């Protein structure tokens, strides 16, 4: 019904100098904002001044009809684990977390980078769960596969205090550009809980995204998190080897 009302009153709006309002009505997404009501009031006043008061009521009806349009359904996305498997199984235990993310992306909406200093929030394209929780869970799933151990938990879980290693992640960039790239940067620390020895690193990934849809964007970020997980798994292995060597040396000295 909205297009019919817009067409029937288009000539009246244009004739009274209200072409801008007509464009707003045509581009309406089904929601009336305070901004639209302010413009509506201004145009009604102008209509009265130019002796087009008869147009005021149709304008109101047109805006109300625009608000009755159906709201687009929201779409929800998640990051996914890489699905790789380790060559050998192990019983190493790792606690993942905490994971921190930039405040600008710490929200349900997918945040799209549209310039060096501007972003856009996609109201109808959202993360299915808090992004930092999603990243932490995907890292844990990836480490389970890459290290060949079922003993990978999130740091907040009750089973994590006895873990041999802890991975702390600070995500510093999580840029989304549909049709271009998913850019991801994080600094991380893996600590061996027994003696506090650490491995530190930075993972920076720019994954190409070929299409404009947000599913492809989520897949690009998933590949970036998979790369981060590989770096963390390598750090756990390095700490494990150094611990094994230290233990062997200690036993040799004892003998």
C-alpha cells in the first residue's frame, strides 16, 4: 500500500516544493524516526504558508503508511571452527581467556568499516552471540583439534583452574569490509601455569572476502581466528618442549 500512496501524492508534494520529503518517503525502511517527524512538521508549516494546507493531511497519511511497511527480518551469524585435526593425540590442558575485543565492535550488530574514520552498524545483520565469547569458543574448538586434546576449556569455566596452560588474547582489530576483506589483529600470551613461563606473539591476518554477503565476511573472520589458533597451538607446543627439556636436565643433575 505504501507505494500507491506515495505515487498518488507525488505530484502534490512536488508542486508544493516538497520533493525532498517525497524522496524520504520513497526511501523509508519501514520505521519512522524523530528526524522524519521533525521534517514532517516543517513541511506542513511550509504547505500552510504556500496555501497548500490541503496537502498536510495526505502527507501525514503517507508517512504513517510508510511506517506500516514490514520490517526486514534480522539475520544472525557466527564464527566457525576450522575443523582441522592433529596428527597425534595428547592430554595437555589449556584454558582460553579472557578474550578482549575493541569497544567499537562489542555490540550485537555487525560493524562495517566504510572509511578511515567512519563505520556503519548493520541493524538487521547481527552476531548470534557476544563476539568475544564467540571468538573464545572458536579458539578453544580449534585448539582441541590442533593439539589433539579434549582438555581445552574457557577460562571462566569451573574446569579451567587446573589447566597446564592459559591463553590470553587481546583482539586489537576486527575490521569488516564486505566484498573486500576481513582484517584481524590480536596480541596474545600463552603462560605455563606451573612456573609462569610465557610465549608471546602478535597475529595479523587480512582475509580476502569475494562477495558482499555477511556469511562470507563471517567465514573470512573465522579463517583469521583459525590462524590465531595455530599460533597459540605452536606456542603451547614450544612451552611443552622447553618444559620437557628442563625436566630431563633436572633428572640428569639428580642422578
